[in-house]
C-alpha cells in the first residue's frame, strides 16, 4: 500500500508527465496508468488539485508522426479527461482552450477531448473563444477526418447553452449573411445545428461522446 500511495503522489510522479517522457508508447502508458489509478481509486479523499492541472497539461502531447503511438496517446487523453470530470475541476478550462489555439495538426484527436471537456466543465462565457478558435479552422481541418470538428463542436455549444450563447451564435450567422465575417459551410452547419437542438430542447448527441457525463 505504501508503494501505491507514493505512485499517486503528484511530486513523486512528476517526471512521468514531463513532455520528454511522453514521446513514445512506453512513456504514455506509464502516465496513463497513474491517471487511471486515480480515476478508479476508492479513496474518500479527493485527489490533490495539482492532478487536475497535470491532467489538463497532457493534452499538449504532440501529434505523433504517421500516427505512431496514437493508441497510447488516445488512452492517455481518455484517462486525463475522465480524471478531470471525476474531480469536476473547472478551473482548467482556460488552459484547455489555450491549448486548442496552440494545436495546428489536421485530424488531431486531442481536439475531440478538449472540446468535450470545455462543454462539460466550462460556462457560456467560454463560447466566444471556442467559436473564435473554430472559425480559425479551415474547411479541410474541420471536415478532413472521421473526427470531423463540425460533428463535435455543436455538442459543446449545446452543453453551454444559454440566452447569451444563442444570441452569440445568431449574431455570427447574421454577420456572415451580411458579409461582415467569413464562415465556411462547416462553420454554418455547426452553428445552425447547435441552434436547432437548443431551440428544441434536445440533448447534446449530434456527434459521438468519448467521456462520461458529470
């Protein structure tokens, strides 16, 4: 039991989460095991809040060339997302959004997890920045993979639905119609689909979800 406690200590495991340690499957799997143990821990004491920051930061892990180690990387993101939801750690949302802006890879699977986490942990005040990031993505980046962003973004907006959210989306569509902003077909579809579901009072099931509900 003593060894297990040391393993779950943020300070004792810090080296496992350094960027240079997350460059191959072995390193990612070691970090995943630590996070997974925290997710399934039966301890009544909540995890140290430092774990939430660490879990959010693993989404900086670079997209592997030629999809090498991608299975391990996806498992790492899944464990990190589950831990953040278990901890209900909402103060990491700004960090997640910042990391969205930092990622440039087409078809990058980290986007699906970060968008879902922002929808589940964020607030309507996060909508403008999320939309700013989404509108900066090209049609190729949005629709160029099985993880098409236009099938993921609506659920985030639906989860963050409020009167302000609706007003913001309607305003973006209106400005696009007036030629004041440029939205491609994927942008418009995502906004229109989110509005449709919100106005009907429907659930966020436009695209797939990979993480448990709060």
